[in-house]
């Protein structure tokens, strides 16, 4: 651990914590630990100085939020828990973060069973901040509910309470700022990026999404290949920008400096197709807005036709979000789309190729994988919106017909 260490907490989608640890470690997070205290969707670690947290929040693709932790503690689930929260928040010395003329507000997320709600936590915590500062300095800190200078978070999960400075703000980081066309069942960009990490894709390999909708997966892959920070298109939308703690820094200049890691000349073999012309037109718009139209190809195509475009074994990764058939569309058609995916994967994937699928119906793929000599190599239990889903990483079984054909040819 570094000499002057700050503890930080990142929130993410439940189930992808291990992927988040890999990404954040590559961005300089130290001692990254997933699911500490058994808490899903939380990744902890240490950084050397607060500005490092701003940089990580600006660059990371697999997180929703980053908090600088100022206090933690145990809270009761009964009404008395609010008194516990008050004491934990009041125990923090806020003066470094909240100089006199600055405004603040408290946001809270709560999960588990408690005899109080998030608005109660926000109210009692706000009062604790005001009381503490009043006792210390004699002035009353101003609350501003919309666009405050400083956004505090007091999150309660089970009996654990965490108090920190939110570096991200109202809009979590899955809102990338490049989506012009909103597909009705678009995948959240954080999950899309996690699927690409899970596939082990390298930018020189061909990646295909044959049911691409508005193109999120392919666009995320293009931005990963070009090392573009996830915050690139939402520069104005970070809570760390208004923190008085950074008043002496020019954050616009810093963000431009962080952008220099991007290499816009990288050209990757990325292909997205969908049966719907409307969605493909939307994907193209999104790709233009994300400045990756020059490295992505889009086509209206029934996925069944994919092998006509890509010869046998020519694709390394298929990363795809097929229809779930839950809220719209028919279950029969969704089931058929799952079957089709494995069939085309069998035709176009290379011997060491992988197909990564996010699905609400893993059983449809589990049934078919052995028949087609595929095996599920890894799975992640996630939430897609509020639906339980799995990300499955599927590869060919060792010694399968395809791999022995390739070896003997
Ligand atoms: C869940 S959506 C994908 C959303 C996308 N990941 C996004 O972020 O916008 C599934 C897509 O599969 C497409 N689809 C369904 N059956 C197909 C088929 N046989 N061939 C190609 N696309 C198909 C639908 O048109 C729909 O856009």
C-alpha cells in the first residue's frame, strides 16, 4: 500500500466484480478487492491521492460510480439505525471537502431490509453534516439539491454503512454520452464492456455482433481498441469537476491530458449486423457520434446469413445480446435466436474462438452447447435492468470435431 493511501469504493453491476478488479488494477487501483463483506456490486481499493480517483472514474468502462470513503460503520436495521448513521456522518471532519461557501447534498442507496428509507438516510445525514460544521466553525453549510458543488453519498447495504464523496454525480457511468439512437432493449454500456473483457478480445482480432441493435457492444469494443476514456463524451458530467478540493487544478486541462492515451488511428475488425434496418441506421448514427464509424462496419442481415459473409473459422469473437422475449417479442422467436447464434458460431468461429452471450435464458444455451461440441467456460450472474441474466463465455470443447478438423488440415 502507498504511504498516503485513500480508501475508495466503486459500484458496478452485480456479478462482474472480478472483471472490474482487472480493469481498475490496470488503471492504478491498489489492493483491489471485490465483494468485501460479501457485498455484491462493490469493489474496494486504495489510491495515492484523490485526483487518481477522478482519473479512474474518467477512464474506467466497467464501473457505475467511484467514491472516496470518509467513514464506514455498522448500522442497525431498526429505526435506531438512523441514529447510528447520524453518528457515523457526524464523526467525519468535513472541512477539507466543504469550505464555507460551498453547497452540498446527500444521496443514498439502500439495499436490504430496514425500518427506514433512502430519503430518511439523506435527511439525517444532511443534518449530521450541518451540525458537525456548525459545532466546528459556527456557520451553517448550505444544502442544494440540484447541482450542488459537492455530492455526498451515504449508502447502506444490510448492516454496513459507507460515507463518501461521490466523484461521478447524478448520471452513473453507463451513460457514456454517445448514444444518439436509443434501441428499446439496448444493453447497458458497462455490461457491454464487461462482456468484451470476458471474451479476452484483442483489438487485432475480428469481433462480430450479429444481433447488434443500436450497436453498443461493437462501439464499446472500438473505443476499448482505441483506448478512449469512457468519460470522453461526457466531460461536463462529472461531480469531481465542482469539488472545492480541486479548486487549484484545471480539470479541463487534466481531462485533455488523460485523453492523450487514446489512439484514434487504431483500426479494428469490427462488424455489427441486425435484421432491422431501423436499428442498423441507429447503430451507424451512434458510431458516428462515438467517432468510430471509420473502424466499424454495419449491415442489415438476418444472423442466419452470417456464414455467407464470413468464411469458416474467420471470426475470433462473437459478443452478443440476443432478444430475451420477456417484455417484447415472442418467446419462441427469442429461443430460435439463441439456437441460431450457436449454429452460426459453429460455422464462423475459429478453433480458439469464443462466443459471449448475455441471456435471461441460459438454459436454452446450456442444452445446446454439448450437442454442438461447445462448452461453457465461464459464467457471470448479472442483472440486465432488473432481470436476472447470465453472461456465458462459450468455447469449443477440446478435441471437438472442428478442432480436430483444423489440426489435421
Ligand atoms: C436485445 S436487442 C440488442 C440490443 C443491442 N445490444 C443494443 O445495445 O442496442 C436484440 C436484437 O436482435 C435482433 N434480432 C433478432 N433476431 C435476429 C436475427 N435472426 N438476425 C439478426 N438480428 C436479429 C433484433 O432486431 C434486436 O435489435
